[in-house]
């Protein structure tokens, strides 16, 4: 087996934001309190059921909400407050709870997604621990790697040291598992699998696009009978690899990288061997108790909550109605300014690690230093170029730039930097006012999208309020009054 295959299994991940959970019962249907509870940790700002929301999570979400979003195009500006965002977060927890009550975890598609997530996570935990056990890396080795590559984290440095040795170690580990799990190939079905593959490849039930010459995911459902989907290719203790599993493994590969010999029993067998690995590895992980690991259970619960929330939202949004041409035109006439070509400011800027650095940068520029020279030494993005920026990228920081005259320096001021807020010093080069945008098909599409957004917010807002009447919750309002959603993400004693 090739080393890069093991590496792909080892580093595959499902990214989900972490959330703290604490158990607390409430006898009131709706409650707000300013009294600090001895039961609830000090960093918790809201509780519903066995879910809690921490101050840190609220701050992160606030920053997302005050930052302009793509779906805000053509929509009147919302008033975002700390409490309104916290209520929205609590309502989302209630939607996840309602999704569980409605049995959405038994949904076939959702169930498959979750099982795949469990499998990937279990394999990650198993192989990561095994590699660390078999290929230990000393702190001194990590320190040396960091000295040579200071941009790495310690975990990245450890992985960089282990990577060249991973393949043979994991090949040896996996080689002992087929016998343990009594793996048996159903070779008599390989020829039939090859024939079915060729049928799906060359005779799809529904015509594919002219340039699409490969088997599509939907064909696993549409072009296979139940008997074909359940055709066993390999059996093992506790389960079997079916033709459906085999096709799913095939469809995970990009078409140019798919094997060219799947019209033969030998090609079917080779792919079956690869497709089997996650099933055997996850079985071994369960046998070692990883599926009872608290971190694993917490992670899966978080993934379930996100999938349930998305499912609940999707079901509620089926009620959205398509706006008529008259409704679209009427909204445009009432909100023309929202569809103008926006004003712009051309800027060149120095992003700084902290306010003290930004103050030094401003003084250097005031003293006559060239911006490019200062940027090369002090900027977090030394190679950045002058560019245009707009209200829908600057959000609450737009006025700081628009009020400045061309060829002047502004700052230190704050701005959105990646997913954070950072200090910057900005040279304003040019300004261009907004321009009226005549009605057109492209504007019509933007208006229709804006109306969809407004309907979505109304429907989900009403549904969230309905669920908060159903599920008891508590807000600790005394713990949120001092939150600044635009707080710079570096601790500074004199930060504004």
C-alpha cells in the first residue's frame, strides 16, 4: 500500500466548531437572570436543556454576525446586539433538540453522513495513537524541527518528523487485521461486479452531460437494484463489504484517478481491498474502545447537532415561496439604493500585530517613511498590494475610511483580518462614490436573492421563537453586558 494512502486516512478530518456542554435543568419555561448561579460555570452565558453557550463562543459568533455576509446583499442593515445573537444561538440549540425529537437522526441520508463521520474520526484516533506509540518523537527532535521551520506548530513539527516513516509502520499494522476479523473474499461475485460497473459506466439510466464520462454518485441509488446494492464482495466478522460500499469508495476518487481495470474481476478485487480498509480499521478502533472515548462522543454529538440544525432549517425553508416579477420589481423600487454600484476606497495598508506596533507605524509614516518600506518590516502581510475596498467588506469600519481624504493616512484603526479583528494603518489613495444601477436581469436576480434571505430570516426567526416557548432556557444577562463584538483579538491594556 502506498504511503500517501495511509497519510490520507491519517489526516482526514471533519471540521466542526467545538462547543462546551453542561447539564442544567430549569423549572421555568423562559427565564432571564442576573443572579450568578453556583451551579453554572462563570464563563457560561446561556443554558438550554443539556447545552450551554460560553462567553467565548458568543464573542466568536458576534464577530461573524457583525461582519458583512454574502446573503446581506440587497437587504436592509440589521441591528445586531449581543443579546439578539445569544438568543439566536439558543434558538439554534432548540432546533437541534427538536430535530432529535422528530427522529431526524434516523433519516437515511443523514444517517449515512454521520456513520461516515464516526468512521473517519475513529480511524484518526486509532492511527494517530498507534503512530505515536510506534514512532515516538522526542521534545528535542521537535525543538530542532521548529528551529528549522519556525512557522510550524509543535504538532505539525511532530507530524513532519513522522511522515516519512508512517507508510511501512501502518502497512505492518493493517496486515495483521484481516486474519483477526476473518476476512473472506466472495470471489465468485467479482465478475458480476465488473459487469455491473461497465453497465453504469456506459449505459446510465439517466443521460449524463456530454463531457461526463464517469459514474456519478446518484447512479448508486438510481441505477442499482436492491439486490445489486447488497451483493457481497467481502465478508468479515461483524459485517460485509457490499457492491454499494464498493461504488461509494469508487466515487470518492476524482474521475481521472479512478482505476482503469474495473471491467475485470482483478480490478474489482483490488478496489475492494482498498474499500475494505476503513471498515476493518473502524472495527479495530471500536474493539479498542475508542467509540466510548469521551472526546469522541462529544465530537459526534456536536456533528449531530450541526447536521440536525441544517436538516431542521432545510425542512422549514421548504415553505419559502418564489417571488413574482411584480414583487421583485416593487422591492427594487422601494430599495434602489441597496442595488447601486457601491462606493469604493482604494487603500494600501499595514496590518499590525498589536496597537503599539500600529502606533509606531503611524509615526514612521508621519515622519516621511515610505509605506512599502514600513510594510515590509512591520506588516502581517508584507507583500500585500493596494486594492479597492467596499462597505460590504469593511462593515462597521467603512466610515473610518470613507470620511478620510485621498492621499491621507488613517489609523491606527481596526479592521477585519482573516477571522479576527486587528489593528492597521491605512493610506487612502482614491475614493469613488456610489453609482445608480439600472434595473436589469442581473439586478432582478439579486433582488430575488434578497427576498429569499428576508423570507428565510422571518421563517427561522418565528420558528426559533416558537421553540423557545417549548424548551426551557436561561440567559445570564449580567455576564454579557461588557462584550465588545469588535474587540481586537490581541490582549492590550489600552485597546479601544
